[in-house]
């Protein structure tokens, strides 16, 4: 009985501490918009290699940011708020951040979505598109996001 009471108190105390930490977290400010272009524009589900994402023109209201201010360790690729992949490598050319993602990871994710949605039998005939979003942070902590839509085809 005593052991149960101690465990219950520890559990309640843990929940209280987590709640206090969550309430003390800073609230999200507006997200910096980024121009994002995903290549290839037509993605074959048997594709191997990389998906290339070009990130440029980071703006928030009248303020522009340099892509060199992006903390590349925070960049992630998402689809409908679901994590898809993290970068393999990142380079900067002409104020554009070029991010390479593993095409196999993206393909595996797309297959899981398509199969789960039960539309795998119509994909080769239809114009099936998916919007991917790149999220990350600048070194100052500001969030940025940008999206692009690609066509997905089945071999």
C-alpha cells in the first residue's frame, strides 16, 4: 500500500513538473516564409538517389533573411505535419540553400501513405500530387517554412 502511494505521488509530481515546463516554453511567433522548390517535379516511386530542395527568399513582412543564417541541423522535410526525411547534405549557391534528401526515404514514406489511403491501384493513371514542406530554424531561433507540390507516379 505504501509503495503504491509513493509511486502515485511521484507520477503526479512528474506530471506537474512537465506541465510547468510546457507552460514556460516561449510561444511561437510568426514563421518566416521561404520559397521552396522540390526537384524532380515528377517523382517516380522507384527513384533512387536524392530529392533536391532549393530554399531561397526568406521573408517576413518587410524583412529579408539570408539563407546563410539557416541552422542546417534543424532542417526537416514534412508532409502534412508528418516527418519524412532529414538532409543528407547541404550547400549554398547564389543565396540559395540546396538541400539533398534521400529519395528512398521519401519513396518509402509515399508508399506508406498511398497504400494506407488505399489508392495504390489508381496512381499510374491519375495525376497524384503531394505537397512537401521544409521546416527549420535560423541561428537566431526564428522558424522558417516553405512548401512545394510534386507529382508522384508509380512505375
